[in-house]
């Protein structure tokens, strides 16, 4: 959490305590973390894709502003810029 807050402050140049949601992805775009300050502490939401990748802006576009609706689409697997979704994935649970 502290590392993400530092990225929000130093790289994105925004106040991590503002209540805004800061969305980060790994290099492979298979994992996504959302950092939000909630009154008295940070909340981190984490999603890992088993297949596919999150749509993400090209290099050089490190900071984007998304609406709540666009963030929801991103989390649902849509390429927010092309409105093309990931395929649905059904996994069997063993055990």
C-alpha cells in the first residue's frame, strides 16, 4: 500500500489521500490494483486475470482519468478505448 501511495504522489503527482482511486497494473497487464484512501486508512482492491490482459494506455500516457462507468468496464474486461470485452471464462473447481 505504501509503495502504491508513493507512486500516486511521486509519479502521478496526485495526493493519495484525496479519496481518488489510483489504478495500477503490472507489466504483463494481468494484475490490477486499485488504491483508495478511505477516511482513516488505505484500501487496496486486487484482480488477477487467468487469461487475457487488461486494456491499458500506450507508453507515454501514464495518467488517465476514467469515469466510474469506464472503471467498471475495465474491471469487467472491456477495452475502454475500443469497447471490446474479454471472452467469458468458466473454470472448474477441483476438490
